[in-house]
C-alpha cells in the first residue's frame, strides 16, 4: 500500500467511521440481493450437470441402438447361412457330410436365437434409458424455469441498485487509500468475524453498540478524548463516541 501521511488518532477514527458507514451501505445492497446470487450460481451448476447427464444418456442410447442393428444384421446373416446349408443338405453324398451340414445349421440357428435374446435385453435397457432421458429433460426444463425466474429477480435488484452500489464502491476505494495500513487490516479482520459486518461501533447508553456490553465510565471518558484507538473488551470491535459517529455523514 502507498505511504500515507501521519494522521491524528481522531482523523483515523473518523476515517474508520466513514469506511464503516460506506461498507454498511454496501452490505444493505447485498442483503437486498439475499441468497439470489448463490442460488443462481448453484442452479447454473446443477443445470450444467443435468445437461452432461442428458448427453451421456443420449450417447448410451445411440450405442445400444447401434448394438441392436448389429445383432439384427447377425440374425440376417445366420438366416442366410441356414438357407444355404439347407439347400446343400439336399445334395449330400454321405452321412458324414449330412451331419456336418446339420451341425452348421444348428450353430447358425443358435447364433440367431442368441442375437434375438441380446436384442430383447437391449430393448429393455433402451426403454430404461429413454425414461431416464425424459426425466433429465423434464428436470432441465424445471430448473431452467426456476433459474430464469431467479435471474429476473436478481437483474431487477441489480438494475435498481447499480448506480448506488457503484457510487459507494468508488467511495470505499477512495476511503481505503487514505487509511493507516495496520488499522485497515484490523478493521477488515474484525468485519469478517461478524455477520452484520460491524467493526466500528459507537458507545450508546453506556454500552458497546455491537455486543451491548457495558463500558466503564473511565473507558468512555478515554473514548471521548479520541487520543487512542479503543476496542470493546468483550467483542473486540473498535469503539468511538456517539458524537464522532454522528458527525460523519455519507451521501
């Protein structure tokens, strides 16, 4: 980070309050969006997975269909050979030739029956795959409908808040540039510890504005003097006096 001038403690505290108020505005915008960005992302991932599944099933269906066609060709070849051998059997010269031809006929007939069984099994598998494909397509249609709805909601919120979000994002960037690096590090660390993102809070009604733990009078006096950065002993948030907090405004 670039070197910044040596600000007084009061100036550092004012900068912290300003940054907190800017970040709180940005947090409010994110709250408006709610879980929609995550839901949209999850749905997109889920739909991508369903599309992959549909493609895989379609490839499996094509493979089974090709297998069935090959078995049909095998049956046709077996039938042709049976007819050929039957024709040859009418002109055999001895029993040995007759028995050999009969074995070939039986072999081809068995080949044909086995191919028919393979086709029946494949057709059953094909029917199951067709159901799975239909189910995947329905799931995709349902998920895409939900995705389009949630995207529409999110896009509306973004459109309504884009100008405001850009304004406060630019303010945040500028505010960070002039802050003490160590204070900024502490501020970011504290913010991450709390869901409401409050790292800098005023003392209100003799208590911490973050955790509402009572602040002793002596410590309150030190906070009002603005001579050093004070933190809540209970929650670790940075404490400022109410007057300083109210004096910092952002638009």
